[in-house]
């Protein structure tokens, strides 16, 4: 029974990892692709040009959010870091 549960947990873990990778891939496609699709239609529209520039300049921020802020391990490390800063200031 134990080996069956271990195999079941491994399968669930693998499926969860696959879902996370698919989500990150699709999110990165949207972040990197949509702004350039918008850029294709900016011929004479200053508003679209400005929107295109803003979205393109924020691509690094969006990628940081996808790969760091949405990652549980990274969030835990940030919590540790900020807690250590708060504790140091109190002493």
C-alpha cells in the first residue's frame, strides 16, 4: 500500500509541475507576444504607440511576477529576508 501511495503522490506531483510549466509558458507568450501584436497595429495611432511602449517597457516586470512572485519557494525566501530585516531593526 505504501508503494502505491508513493507512486500516486509522484504522479500528482508530476501533473502539478506540468500544469505550472504550461501556465508559465502561456503567460510568457502573452507577455512577450501580445504587445508586439499590438505594435503591428500602431500605424497612425499615438495612443496605441504609447500603450505599446508601456507594455514593452514592463515586460521584465511581468516576467518577474510570473517566475518569482508566483513561485512559492521564492515567496518564502522573500518572507525570510524581510523578517530578518525587521528583526535587525528592532535590536
